[in-house]
């Protein structure tokens, strides 16, 4: 019984090591935007609130296949606006 237990444990250890050594592929795809396309007015718009100048609205003008990620002092946001 002890030999069977050791054999099963060795088999599990070998399977775990084999699975951990498989290559991982991370790819984002091709770059289809140029820095010139990522300028204010073409890809995003910045607007100030008329009633409260401390409120700033960031609006993405990009195609829906892109996700806007805004980083600002209150944290991150993925909203279009």
C-alpha cells in the first residue's frame, strides 16, 4: 500500500511539473494606431463642466473595438466618458 501511495504521489508531482513548464504565449496583436492618431480631437476630447470648472469630462472618440482606460487622481475608469 505504501508503494502505491508513493507511486501516485510521484505521478502527481511529475504531472504538475510538466504542466508548469509549458510555454506561455502572450500577444497583443498588431499595432494598428499611430501616435498621430492618438491626439486630442481625433481620439479623445476634454471638456470642462460649465457650472463647476473643477469637473473635467474625458470622452473617447475611438472605435468601439478599443477600450479607453483613463487614469486620473480618483483612480481608473474604462467608461467611454
